[in-house]
C-alpha cells in the first residue's frame, strides 16, 4: 500500500488506502525536490540560433554563406526597390487601407511615402537589414513577434517567411508575395481568449498588430508612432522579401530542404519533446519533483500538460488566469497534488503586481508571472526524530514542523529582457510573504534575465541581484537561492565578480545567426565562444527566504 511504502521512506503524510493509480517515486517528507526551466516557447524561427545539425551537413555552410552575404554584400548590391518593388508597395498600401488597420488613411500614405522617399532607395542589406535604428524602433522585429506564428483555434498558422515553419513556395520573391499578402490581409485568424473562452476572428494577421509606443521604444518619432501599424507592415514585407531573395541567391531550391529538416528536428514536435523532458527528467520514476516552475510556455503546451494523464496523476497545473495567447509565453507551476491541498489554492498574481511601487520600470507582461498561495494537506503525525531541512525555529523560539495551518506562496516569473523588473517582483513577493508571519513559506522559480556583466539602470547584473537579495534594507527576510555555494563566494568578494569565474552559475549558452530580425544581436561563427552577444549568463534561479528553506543537495560546479 502507499502508506507502508511511504512509511519506509519516512513520509509523514496520512493515507488510509492505496491510490487508484500507482504514483511515481515519493518525494521525501523532509523536503521538496524542485526545478525551474524556461522552455522558450516564443522561438519559432528554425534558423535563429547557431546549431550543430548532424543530419544536414549543408546547414552550417548555408549559415556561413548568409553571414558572409550580410557582412560583405559586394559591389552592385541590390536596392530595396529591386527586391520589393514599387508595385508591391502600392499593393500593400491598398491592402492596409481596405483592411482599415488605421482610421486615418493619410497615415497609410505616410508609410507609403516613407517607402518611396527613403526605404526604396536603400541598399537592401547595408542600409536596410543592417540599419540599427530599424532594430531600435522594432519596426521589423515587433510585427515578426506577433505574426511569425499565430496559435489559432484550428492550430498554428505561419506567416510566409524564411524564419518560421512555413514551407510553401518561396522559390522567388514573385512566388512568395501573393502568399504573404493573403496571410496578412485575407486569411481568417481566429484566436480564443483564455479567460473568457470567447473567440475573435480577424481577416488577416495584420489586424493583430499594435502601435509601437514611444514610452517603451523612445527611438521612434512621434510621427512614426502615429503611423507605426502601417509602417510595421512595410518593414516586415521588405524584411521577408529580402530573406527570400538572399537565400535563393545563395542556395536556390536546396535551402528549403535544409529548412524542412531543421523544422522537423527543432520545431514541429517542440511541445511534445518538451513534455517528454518534463516527464523523464523532472518527474521521473526515480526522482519526482514536488514543485516544477516553467517559463515561456505556449498556450498549446499548457493544454498538453493539462491533458496528459501522467502529469494529472502527479500535479496540479497552474497557469495564469490571464493566459497570454498572443505573445504566447506564459509562466506555469506544477504542484504536487499529493502533498498539497489543491482545494486551498488561490491565485494571487494580480495582488502581487499591485504591490509593485510606482517607481518600477515597467509592469510584467501578461503571462510572465503566476503566483499562488495554498496549504499542505493535513498531517496526522509530526515525526520529531526525523526532522529535516523544512523544520525551523519559529519566532517564539520553539520548534515547529509543517502543518496545514501554514501558507505556501509559490511563484514562477519570466523577467524582462534586461532583468530590470526582477528585483521589484521579488520585493513584492517578499512583502506578501511577511504578511504570513511565522506561518508562511515562499519559493520562486525565475528566469531573472540577470547577466554576468550588468549596466546600472540598463541591464541587471547577477552581482546587483545578489546584493539586493542579501541586504536587509531591500529584502526582509533575506533571500537566497539554489546557487548558495556560489553566492557565498560572491558575497565573500563583496559582490566583485572580476576575480570570480561565473561558469558555475551560467544556465544559458546560445548565439543568434544572421537569419533573424535583430541583426545587431547576430554573432559570427568564429566568435561564438568570445562574443559579448553570446548569451552565457546566470539567468535561472530558485529563490527563497533563507529563514524558510535550506539546501539539502547544493548545485555544484561539476555539472553534466
């Protein structure tokens, strides 16, 4: 029976009958097994990052050729008008007007004029793709994020472009263009609102675009802000046309076969493969996590988790009530439904956000934070001789064990790109934790977007984050993390990282190619290990008050 099996493990949770289904290896009564993982659901571009792809040896040479083409386009470089013609621009302007993307048609004329007087005359690579201001204004990267891959009620649909899973005819710009125009302005797009469960259908993906605001992207001018929706359409069309032109110039016909192989390896079964990793590595038969924190989960992946029988047997799947189906990146928590009283659970995401001070640099995007509070299932026994890392000394100085009176606050958070919001979220969560007094516990799984080298006010450094967590003035009670041994070394050196090797804490290692919308972030193949643009940073942590938890198995430097 489950009772006798767990009694051998020293488990304290009461039970009088075996479960209907056999559970996995029980987690120990004296603690939790926890994990955090950003599954990066937003990446639908098979060419975005440098890969080692044994099944397709031509891949690496193609990516090197793209890099060389962008680095040195050569004499006689084509202009934007050579690739995206004035007739195509006129068709695009007419489609925007007919779709009524903006009320004032003069704004569409303004975007067309920007093409005629400016974009059309530029060299397609040197002056358009490599123009830093276009990246700063997000004119191509923003519409790509929204329309690259749209998760509809009938499944994902793809904008006709090189940088997603679309595999239609892109043998020439002329073959590609009618498909692009139809997707943006004719194809019905039906998206379900996760909260109301109501569906909304728009004619074409262009209706999903939002204005680009100067308050968030100050590089954009007031005039460009006003016409930013039609301007995004033009920039996206030029960008997509340029990629089709470039790949057909470098490797006609064969490049699409390479793309199909990469899509199959990385994208087509991404959610299923991610679920398989969760089941085999985080909820395996010999080591079943109690709490699993996930970030950047697609709405489809959330559904896969909820529909999976093995997951349902082990966990309550907690996603934000305000699920983000548009950006399609959501934080999720899997909570052991055997140890915790799921009926006591209450989502407090909005309450945590309300605790952010006015001075916070921004609010978390929809879906980036989920926070819940709940209690353990009632205990029949408190086994004092088997006290472990979860027993502590309470404020009155008397020993106490976990009981169903105590409130647990769990949160999963995906920080903004530069990590500036991370300390504010932690402070708000800590404030809620203090309300529980001696009867409360806090644990956060977080992609903090902290960096080895930060910039004050611009990019969060790991030393700044740890100093924040270890200072009573900013954090009470003091916070620590799964990187406790490494944190001690950093504190010992007064948060000066110049004398420390940060590889022990690094949780990311990726570098962008030249086939994506932000060329200012591309890394040359010869500089993958040395470029400051290569993302090798200590971003992922499990954070908790040091008065609440201790580490039974620290994360060590020797990791496999």
